[in-house]
C-alpha cells in the first residue's frame, strides 16, 4: 500500500477511533470516519501473537484494504486485529463486510 494511503501519526489514529463509527466482527474491529482523502491504518496488539504473526496480519489487512479503498467515498479507516486473526481464514470476509457496512453508515 502506498505511503500516502496510510495513517501514520498516532494523533490521526486517535482521531479516527474517537470520532469514527465502530464496526466489529469476529476477527477485527473497524473504525471509520469521513475524510477528504482515503487513508488506512492497522493496529495489531501482542494478544494476536508473536512478531511474525502480527506482521503477517498487518500485511494481509493492508493488501485487502488496498483493493477496497474507494476514492469516490473517502474515509479514514483504522482496523484493530483481534486474538486469533492470524490463523483465521475469514479475516478477508470480515474486513470486506465491516468495510461495506462502514461505507453505508457514513453516506
């Protein structure tokens, strides 16, 4: 995912989590807030697993999110991965359904 599409600063993450809409699934929690540009950020805590598992989840979420980003409906999105998401085959479907629900809620 290109750098201009990523959330980088902790203040941006906090802003999206505070003012955004929350959508929860079995493997993740998605926060979405309206924005001028579409940007994406991932939070993966140690409860997900070791460094290898956390990085795997981050890579999977970023690659899936890159396909879902819609420039015509800009929003900032923060995804927090939950325990068990590293081994879950439904991570992609959870992200897609939460993403679409957030888009509908914001429009």
